[in-house]
């Protein structure tokens, strides 16, 4: 017998028939002798519908009220699931975030989980029932409803799995695992059977949409195995686990991309201590995440600073930087939201040289100019013109041999 947390995304619960199908899958796991807790997202498209409603009544929706509104999507799915389970003869009980409670900070729209008491969930499991938990939402110490941001149901599922001491957390979605790249861009993409937490975290942060990065961070921190599977088949998916020696034989595990990037350049900035901090502190105060940063020294005591931010935060960041530029005496601020980031990821990069030069050669051979470069031990990212995104992904996938299997050393 195992204790399993199963999370189902929006496409898996898109309508009542699909919710019934999910109930059948969950109860099959329970009938096999396992204890099961379920985490559900809102129905596919529901969050976007609610956002649209909010924008019809307020041009910039109030963050607190927005979280109150968006949290209603999961309330619908968990109640319908519990009803369907009862109709099939199983005991199930739904839980909203504040009923467990899933305790978070007060960063509305991007709240972080601070703790989850496990007694309410474990009590239902001990009684032989199925706890059905609303993903994506939590509650502050003052009782305010919060949401965890896009993809937050994955984070909820892993955090609940850790809190109740589950053996594994299964993430069910509309794909059957993690692929070497996006199959919609590259027909030769291949499913990966096993991938390390660190690789998956890099891929999630770099644009792979299968798992939310914060869920992988949770899993890595607490050693919670993840199994990414399809809601629409019984095929084995991708296991996300601790790194082992065999993984280091694979030079590159995957190619990722993100079109949701924007670039900002502050030109002729006084090159003296505290200037960069003055820029980025104000951006941080606005909860904007900065990714890649490049500083180029000019002649004299001036420098240029270029950095990337999520495209959704581009206008906010640009407005802040223009204001700060006037305060610090910078000459010019320019922005570009027609860029993309392409990346290669693999734990094998730690012990093998020449990977970066090979990547640059592949892009150059296809006439793709590199605008910015960022590296870590296990990834290399390049910012390019957005129009070359798909060409770059296919070229790198082929160039590192991923169309024939993982690239070997």
C-alpha cells in the first residue's frame, strides 16, 4: 500500500464527463490498495474567463479581490469531483485552501506557501475517504484568500504530498510526460523516462510548461518523487527524481524555449557603486523577477546595463526603469519585447567541455544572431530574435542528437 497524491490539471477536468473519468482513475488507484489524496485545478479556460470578467469592471484589478475571484474556479471542480465520487459509492470530502489551511504569505497573485497542517487531510484518509483539495489557493494569517500564480496547483500538490508524507506525487496533464523539447515545434521530440530534479527545474524555469518551477523546487527540497503522466492514457510517464550517475552520461537532456521574454537596456549609466542596486531594488519592490543581466563598460565612467524580465511585467519594469534613469543620470532607456530565449539543459554539462561553443556554432550555421548569453553548470541560454525561435529549437534538437535519443558524451 502506498500513499499517493494525484493532481489533475484544467484539461483533465474540463467538463463533467472528464471529471467523472478522473474519479474513475483515482478510485482505480484506491481499489488497488492505495490511499489517495487529490488536488484539482479549475476547468480549462475558467481562469482566463474570470480574468476577463475582472478587467471588464476594473482596468487594473485589485490584487486582493482578484485572488478572491480566481479562487472560485477550483471550488467548482473539487465539489463536482466529490459529488461524482459519492455517486460512484466512494466517500470524498472537498477542501478549499483556507479549510486545511494552506498557509501563505500575503503576496496576492504570487503567494508562497509557508506551511500546511496535515491533520484535516489525514483524518479523511484514515477514515477510508478521498480528500479533494483545491489547488492554486491558500490563506494568509489574517484570513485573506491568496493564489499561488499560474501553475500553482502543481505547487499545491507537491506541498500537500510533503505535508502528509506521501510516497509519490503524480501530476496528470494533457501530455504523457516530459519531452526533449516541445513536440508542437519539433516532431522528433522524444519522451524522457527519468530526469533529475535539477534538470527539470531548469527546464521549467526556461519555458517547459509541463511542471511549474516552484513545484519542482518543493519536490527537490524534500526528496518527493514526481511522476508526470497523461490523464487520457495508462502509459508510464516521466519520473522526476534524485540525480544518479547514469544521468551524467547524457550530455543534453532537452531544449527549451520561451517567447514570454522582454529586454530592457539602460544606456550610459554612471559606473559607480550603488547604481545597479538602485535600479534593481525598485524592480524587485514591484515583484518583478529579473532573469539575465549583462553590463558593458563604455569609455570613461559610463556603462550599459541590459536585462530581461517576463513579458507580462515588461511595461511595469520599463516604467520603473525610466523613472530611475532620470534619478541616476542615465542617458537612455530602450526596450524590446520581440525576443525569445532558447536553452539547452543537461547534468552531463558539468563534466564535459565544448558544449557552449557547439551550441553557438549550431545557431550561427542557421544564421541566428545571439543577443545575450547566460550559463549555469547544467544549462546554456541564448536570447535571440523571436522570429527565429522554432528554427533555433529544431536546429539545437538535431545538433545535439536528441532526435535519435539523448545526446551522449
